[in-house]
């Protein structure tokens, strides 16, 4: 080979090499086979990141969830206290918080008592304490947050910017803290529990250090507020207006509404004095002389529980208002709800319409609160709206011929949009012989007015949800979420009556899970029908040292009848309690407003059982 040929071959080598590399690259790109080791090297970092990120994200969400649940548990424990909080107590609850979240990272608790400043329309601190050297909330926290001045607030926590609990950023409250605090009732303070957890991922996957800050606000269950050891108490305001989140109980007929004036003359007018012996239209004809105004119908007794005395009413017109009035004689030794002498239903008197109760009222043969009170009850029955009122007009020894103290009550019943014909029933729940406990009827009048002007009731219970009647009062019961407009017995009490109080037996029952009834804010089971409507008069008295108490007691610390208690107050606010004393439910209220409190008695587990309902006063 000549020198020229050799030189030419050397010149061609780079070009050949380039062509060879291009060909190999094209072959690699189009090949369906490859080296597992090379593919593993290319994808392994991504797989390892994805695996680590999945574990980190799961750990972060789990920590956040556990922190929220632990904060709620700690807040619930605090809500049951009545004594002074101490530093040791709250520090100990921080240990409980750590245990509940299985803490592997720093945690702190900050507990504050919040009252309402009505002059400036913002929340105000009563006191604040933070664990493990965390800073308490500054006194002007809510003032600064209302003004949107978070920079000044952060500066009050110091200048340290580190991601530790010495840093100002880690100590700051959440930016929407005021919005997480519900309306504070007059004379009360809420407990604000802030929990802090500084979480760090175990691997760097693009998620840095995070602060989890669950916030829980609770109302003390058994006291209007709880003070802190060594701090001068700042007392909540006792009376102010707040913006209620509920709609009130205006859906109930107003018991204070006067009887409307007739729009035209009555078309039906029947009067029974019983002095002439006339009892036509009544199911019973027994007449006794010597009553307070002559002869009266009666006496009758326990037999009327199953067979009421009835009056056939014919208004002679549709869509009219029925106006019924009579004198009710309560004779001899009625015992009200004095449980040692009565049946579970009590010594009560019931007015019925076509066999359905409109009112159930207890009576006792001696003067005792609240039995002497004028009483009222209202509600809806079918398409009608009714109102019953009773006022005591006379009391004394044997003025009606009985052997003990007798009473005379004036009873009025109005039924708007009443059916043209119906049966008025009168029934007693007494358990003794007529010679010992009985009742009578006198001066009965029946008229019809507002003919053709009646309007249908604004609420009608769903007949498809009808259950068996309540065994203690025979009111209709319905399944479903608590519905305050369903008819129930009423009880009238004043603030002064709470000193004596009253106890009655009731059946707790429920088949509807309260978890599906978000307005009540509770758990367990209940029915739609109320057990009682408390018509309460606070007599314009305010006090932060005592108030209204509604509680249940099965006599066995709640083990026989584990109850839940749901109450709707006159402002439309719902109260719930599960365990007040033992497993018995109960609720305390400070400065409760006048009006109607609709009481529902459910059970922790679905079913029914008997318990005693007590309404009285609590005192600090």
C-alpha cells in the first residue's frame, strides 16, 4: 500500500467513526430490548422519591388529624371542670396531648378564657396561659386582630424568627382566630384551646417544616366560666345583645298573643251551668250539688284516664275559631309529680281533641312552686292551631265538698281553623279513689267565631313518621331529627320557682342518629318529638352565680338509662349534653332568657328507658 493510500484511509476514519456512531444511536433508539441495569439506574431515584414522599405525606396528614382529635379531647376534659385552673393542671394536659398523638416532635398548649366586650363588639381575654414557656396571648390580641394589625401582634411575641417555639411565628395564633369563636352568651366565658405541634419530615421531598395548630372552643358544661389560679378575675358582662345564629322559636304559637276579636257574631253558642241538670252532648251525667257556684259535673277520677269525659262539639261552620271555657275543680289530695305517691304519669289533667292530647298539667293539693302558676300551652294539631290557658281563681279547704284542700281553675281553649265537629276530651291521671283524688267541671261555654277566616297551621307533622304515643303523657311521637314545632306538654316556671324545682318521670327514646342532625351538635339517638316545652320567665333577674339547670337521673348513675339531652332555647340556640353526672345528661345555663325551651330526651344507644327529668337552680 502506497503512502497516498494510507494517508487517504487515515483521513476517512473520523467520517466512518461518525457514521458508525449515528448508526448505533439509531439502532438503540429503535431497539425493543435493553439492559435492566441501565433502566434501573435511570428510574430508581424517581421511585425512591415517590416512596419517601408517600410516607412523608401520610405521616403529615396523620399527625395533623391526630393533633385535631387530641385537641378536642383535651378541650372536652377542660369543659367538665368547675374549679380554678392551675399551671400544673394545664401542663399535665399537655402530657395527655402528647400521649394521644404519640408525639415525636415538640408540642405546646395555650388555653384562654374569652368573654365578650359589647362596647367594642369584639372578644376579650379573661385570662390566658401557655405551657412549656410558650407565650400566653397578649391582652390586646383581639383588638389588634380586629384592626388587622398582625405585625404588631407578632412583634409582641418577640423578634426570634426561628422555627422553634421561641420564634414569634410559631407562637402566633391562627389569622382567623376571632371567626372561630362562636357568640358568647351573657354572663359566660368560653374556653379557647390552641394546640401547637412543630412537625418535620424525616426526608426532604419538597415539603418543609410545618406547624399544625388545631383550635377548639368549648363552653364550660357546669359553670358559666372558669378562672385561673393567681389571676384577678375579670367578670363577664351579665346582659347584652348578641347576634344569634339561630332563628329563634317563633315557629311556635306565641302563648302571649291575645285571643283575636271575632270578625262576625258567633254561629254556635252552648252553655252548661249544670244547675238545671242538662248534660246533653256530654258522655257523663253525674251532677253534684254544693260546688263553688252551685251544681257541677262530677266528681270523676282515675277511670277517665282510659275513658275521658267527652263533649260533642259542633261549630256549625268550617274554618272557624272554637272558643271553649270552663271552671275546673281539682278536689282533694292531688300529688303532682311527687313521685313517691303517684304513677309515673303523675297526678295530671289532660285536655284532648279527638283523643289527641293538647295539654297535660300537674296539680298538687298544697301550695308549692311551680304548681300554683298560671299555665299555658300551645301547638299544632292537624291543620289547627290551639292555645290552652289555666289560671287559679280559688283555693281552700273543702269548698267543693271534698275531704281536703280544693282548687278552682279557669280554663280557656281556642282552636283556630278548627274542624266543624270534634270531640273535646277531659281526662285525669290520678291513681287514688274518687274520695281521695277527683275533679269536676262547671260553667262550660262553647262558641264559634271568625267563621270562614281560619288559616291552616304553618306546620304539620309527617304522618308517615308516626310512632307509638308517649306512655307518660300520650302525646304523639314521631321519628326523625328533633323538631321543636311538634306538639308536646308545656310546663310554666319562673326563676323564683327554681329554688324548689320540680322532678317528673319521662321516657328517653330515640331511633334517629343525631350525627345526621347537624343543627343539634350532638351524638346518640333521639326522636323528632319533644319531651317537654319549658315556658320560662327569668323575672328580669341576671346573675352569674346561679341559673337554670335541666338534668336527668335514672337513679343508677346513668347505667340503666344512658341519656342524651338536647335543648333549643328561645333564641334558637341548641344545647347538647351526654354525660353530666355519671352517664346522666344535664345542662346548666347562666342568665337564660325568658321564653320557651324545647327539651328532647334521647339515649346514647338507640332504644327507650325511663329517667327522671329535674328542672331547678344551680349555684356556684
